[in-house]
């Protein structure tokens, strides 16, 4: 009977390490493949995946996230109500008449 080879399962961290080495190194893909004991085609695939995913890394806008349109009116009405209650309380404490 012949023994069947099991496939190697690489972690995402290992794939990133090999892909980044392929991006920044002056070595050939074959040299990197031999160094990390990975087939050169696999090194190319991981390198290409990193290049494609890098575009989306900086797409998000900075700053606070916008609130959804549904909760904005509710938030504003609650703020108005709170401020009106504070104003009424201050008028009452200062002795001004409520008109």
C-alpha cells in the first residue's frame, strides 16, 4: 500500500509572512518558496491576495461614524425635551413666571 501525503494547512499568519516576504524581498519567488518550504505558485497566490486586499485597508473614513437616519430625530426630540425641562426648572428657581 502506498502512503497518502496529507496536505499542509498553513495559518493566516504564516501566509501573510510569506506573502509580505515576497512583496518586500529582492529574492525570487522560487527562493522564497524553498526558504519557507512552500510551492512557488502558492507564494504568488498569497502575494497577489495581499496586494488586492491592501487597497481596501485605507478605504474607511476617519472620524466618528454617522448615526443612522432613523435615530437622529428621536435623539434630537429627546434633547429638546431635556433642555425644556431644565429651562422650566431654572425659571421656577429664579422666581420668573411661566408664560
